[in-house]
């Protein structure tokens, strides 16, 4: 993305703010053990506003009486530290690159906050993020308020949620963001096809996980958007199964929930396919029930509709399917009213998607209990499923161990939708054809 994109985003955020000062903190390194760390991932809001991928940084935006200022704080240049852990931009270069008014060392943040906070009524921080920098800003503001109560230039005494404003901005994706997610989806498609070709009785979840991780990292994506779920057999009935260490058995299904990440943007795709390459009769029956519900929900994806409508439609179709499978008795409406279907479909139908796998956009219209409506440019997952754990009693024996979820990523357009993941095999015929491929063609 060009620097102008980030400059315009910061300008838009300033327009949305009342007079005040906003602090957006980067992520910091998370320690794994002793002096080793987990791979760094930037805070999504900070990345959205700056494009900067450095740890221990902060962006300050201030607005007062029509005067706006942007200041970036980053780690100082340090020859020894850079020899050990890689190059740093430094304050001067960071400010030039981002187009901010000032650039300072992060070590000066406390002092600068004490200078900047007085005279501002509102302090904007991310109220649900407990970062050291945000906490520090709150403490300094509170301390200054008590110290300077008698002075004219009081520091902020009202905390507002900058995260809420940024989430509103992130809800609608621009063309550059959409293009990035389309590119990431090409990688995700290849990885899912490769997994279908690789899986066979006697192989392991770990092998499949390794292949998909390799393809996600091979590029142009930078890796997995989240921990891959490679769940064979009954493991599919653990919704967030990430052990990925068991042998794949003949006659079982393999549920894979995995997506690549490109420049911070996530894809999130689930496919469920037969380890042997061919669905059994009951597997096909359950699969087509889930697929029918998913396709119906996708067709409802258009401006003005909402996630609740999709979930209700999915619930109706899955509940009818459960009745047909002799799992439930009675009418669709009575079973839904009593939430009987929730034992077998315990999650929602989808979630917002973008810089975070679960983008923190609101699901309700602000100040109401009404669901947020779909708008051109928003991206939503649609992922119904049915789960029949081995330990469930009072269900037909042939269903036990079957867990099926099907997930696509849907972009809302002017008058409908675009399925960003349409190319990934999904019908029974497409999946079985993909399972028959030679995995070697994906390793070239």
C-alpha cells in the first residue's frame, strides 16, 4: 500500500475525533522462554494507520481548535541492538517515511506525554487493550489532572475508545485491501488443494499441517493467519483443535480450517473431505446438508441484510437435516425454539474478516440491539457445521465421529456478493476430484 493510504486513514481518524489526543500503540515482542521470543505480529490498528511493522512504537494524533498534529515514536537507532535483532528505522526515518509532523524515540514518550496532554479534554486510547503504552497514558493523565487541577491548561479527564473509531474505519475495505485478500486467497486455494492431494490413510495431521504451512510461507503470503486446524475423524468435533498430531484413518473425514496471511490480511477457509478420497453414503448425506445451508446463507449476502438473517436460515436448514437424520424429532420451529439443534451446531454462522481473523467490528448497530447490516466493502465468513462427537448418546451409530464445517469468505458488493474463495473445491464432486490429484504438482 502507498504511504498516502496511511496518511489518509490518519486524517480520517482525526476527523472522527472530538478535540483531544489519541494514542495507538504497536505490539511488543512476546517472550517464549528465557531470551527467545515468539514471531512478531503487529497490532492490527497500529498497522492499519501506519503500515509500520516495528515493535515498541506508538502513534499520537492530537486535535485542538482546528490544529492537528501527528507524532510517531519508535525505538532509537542502536548499533549493538541492531546487530543482534535487525535494523531499526529510527525516529527521523520513521517520521519521513510515514509523513508525520514529528518523530521521537519511544524512550521520550513519558516526557512528551506530560507536555502534550495538558489542554486536551479527551484522551483516546483502546479501552479493551491493556498495553503498557495505553496504561501509561492513562496514569500520566490522571496524575497530571490531580497535580494541575488549579491550572488553566488541564490534562484530559475523559477517556474515549479510539479502538471503536478505528474499527468503524476497518469495517469497509478499500480496493487495495480487497486486492490483497484476493491475492492471499490464491495461496490458500493452493494449500487446501495440496492437503486434499496429500491426505491418505496412514498419513498424519502433522504432515498435512507441515505442507500447508510451507505453502503459506512460500509466498507471496507470509504464513498462516492463525493456528491451522487439521482435524481427522472425531477430532473435527473439537472446534479449535490444534494438536494436529494424530494418524489419519481410512473411512474418516479430515476437517481443515486454515488460511494464509498477506501483509497482515487474513483468509479463513474450512473444507472437510474424505481421507480415503471418497465420501461414504452417510458422510455425503451430512455434507450436503451443511453445504445446502451454506449456499443458502451465501445467497442472502447482500447490502441491507445481516448476520442474524443468515444464521436463522442456516439454523432452519441444519435443523431440518437433523430431523431427517433421525437425530431430532418434532418440527423445525419447536426444535429451534428449544435450542435442541445447538448441541450439533454450537457456533455462529460467521464473523467479520480483515486484518484480524475475527475483525473487531460491531455486530449490533451502535446504541441499539439491531444487527449491523451488510454494506458494500465488508467481508464476512460463512461457516455452518454439524458435529457428532463419538461420546454423544441417542444418535445413530453411523453418525458418530463425523464433524463437518464448510467456510468461505464473502465480500459484499453493490447489489450482492463476491465469494472470494469460490475457486477452492467444495461440492462433493469437486472435492473427490481434488483428492485424486498427485501432491507432487503442488511442490514445484
